[in-house]
């Protein structure tokens, strides 16, 4: 049963190489089934991006024993919730089904794990390729600020880095992907030995184990692909980019290289960025939005992933306000933090928020399934789902100050997105009341290297 202090679960491995994790609870008469593959966009290669996300679509288009459209129809008629998602590091597929439909969900997941390629032909590939291209247009290319994080990742991580291209891929790479490219990606990354299956919720344990063995044990094992090694981002200089786009208000993004997920350093920066921007009295919100009223919003966050990370601050200007002033105010607050540090009270508030966030993941069977699957996939140990809060315990002001100095004394990428036509022709950085003048740089840490920078206009 569910222990709200320490989550109890069972884990074992099938002959096929699939890791199985079971967690029983009595939240409701339903069960969550999640299959997570240790394959995301970082497992692609330059020129062949977007394949991981493309499979998120193809996996719902039928397998050798399930016709196109049947996966959704069978589950929806049972009243199930069905979806999937792709990140840089993993791809997951899940169903939340009434407990008496658990066998159906297990069968469907096993069939597309073991028998998808035979059902993928050129027509199906072409169709889903166009669906993904349209998704890119709607969610990235044709929305305000839609490609900002794509630009930041490319600049912070650098050419060829596994995080330097977007999860959805590029139009050119999607067009170039052949049927053999797609099937080769599946053979390499969708083997049972590169995946885990989590069943969480209300189910009979012995019956579930029997069904899992029936449908998954005989699948070809395959071999896990070579792990992608850690690759921390390193910037040799500051980079300032100004882009005129179809937006109404200028927005400034500042990004620094950061640590990977699951580390103490990642936790320290999570607390630091919470102190910077969470709540109306936070270090950045109060001066920018409330006191000076030069920004209508500001946020700061750390984005630690499996092999590297990034720390970002973004702020949207109020009408008529300058990104230069916003930049100066942000760096002024950073300088003040580096000089004075943070308080125990700020750390406690951030910790309480993190504790509530982690607790909320355990309120549903799906949240538990996702947490266990993610911990196993990205750390190799599902028990780390229980240890997540430990990284945040005992954090001191001195630790936060060291983390802040490490990040903010390094080089950064500045991206200014301004309305088209409002960039000054006399300045490569843009100008004018709503333009992006040369942004102020961060404070120098004692003994830090001399800062160099480059400015680009798009």
C-alpha cells in the first residue's frame, strides 16, 4: 500500500531485459501504465533530428497486431486517459485505465514495443512527418517568442552538443528522414532493455505479474545503446543576440551554463532561482514589476537535464520600456545578491515550495508512475524518487552564495527579442524606447577571467 513518507514499490527484470516496477495504492479503482524509453532528442545526431519526437506520433498509429486507429479507440472506449511525451532525455507513453482494463493496456504497449516496425510504411511516415511539421509551425515557428529556447540552447550548448537542437527537430531534418532512418532509430532505442514498465494504482499483484510476463517476456531483448556521456556547456565568451520578430513587447532572455539534474548543485540553483523570481516580494519581481514597473513579468529557473543544464532568467518589458534598463536592473540585483547573500528565511520558503511540489507528484497513480519511471530511466535507480527532497535539505546561505558565484561569474547568452522595425539601423544591438540596447553585463567575481563578448543581429 501507499506510504506517504516512503513510497514502497517492487522491481524486477524480465528475460527480455525490460525493467518492471510495481506500486499498489488505493487512490481509485484505476491503474496507470507507463512505458518509458531511455531515448530522447539527445540520442539523435546532427542532420537526423526530430526522430524521437516523430516516434511519439508513430507509436499511436498501429502495430503488427493492432490496426491504425485501434490503440486510441480501444482505450477511449474503456474510459482511459492516453498520451505520451518526448524530452531531450526520454520518451514516455502511458494509459490510465479502469483496473479491469489493465490487461488491454499491457497488451497494447507490448505490441508496439515488439511489433511496431512492420506496421510503419512510407505512407504512414509521410503522413506523420507532415503532422509534426504542422505542430512545429503552430507551436514554435508561428507563435510569439516560440523559438527563443531553441536559440538559447543552440548558443549555450554549442554546435553538435546533444542539447543544441530542439526536441521537435528541424524542418530540413524531418524532410530528410528516410523510412530506414526511422526503423533504425526504433531498433536501436526501443529495445526492452532500454526501457522500463511501471504499473501504479489499484491492481491484483499476481495477476499483473502474470500478464506482464505473458506480453513482454518473450520480446527480443536487444541491447541498450551506448550511453551519452556528460557534456557540460562551456561558453568562451558572452554572446548578445538581437532578433526582430512578430511580437508586441520586447523580451529579454539571459542564460548561463548550469549543472545536470539530480545533483546538489541543481538543487541549490533551483532554490536560488526560486528566491530570485517566485512571489511578488522576490529579488527580481519586486524591483522590475512592482517598484519600477519596467517589466510586466519576470521568471528565473534552472533546467538541469541528464548530461548538462542551463540557468535562465527572462523578462517581458512593459509597453515603452527598454530592455537595456531591464538588463541593468537584473544584473544589479544579481550583484546585490553576490555581495549580501540570501537569508535563511528565503531558503526556508523556497524549500517549503519544493516540498509541496514533490508531494503533489504522489497524489495520483500517474504522477507516481512517472516519478518512478523517470528516476529509473535517468539515474538508474527508482529509489531516487524517494530521495528527491533529500537534495534540498540542509541548504545554507553559504552554499547558495557559492552556487550563485559559480554560475553568474561565468559567460552568458543574452537574447533580446524586439518588435520588427524597432531595431536601430545605427546600432547592431538595436535602440529606441522599446529596442534592445547593448545589455549590461554581470558583475565580475574576484579573480575571474577578463570578459569578452560578441553581438549578433538577426
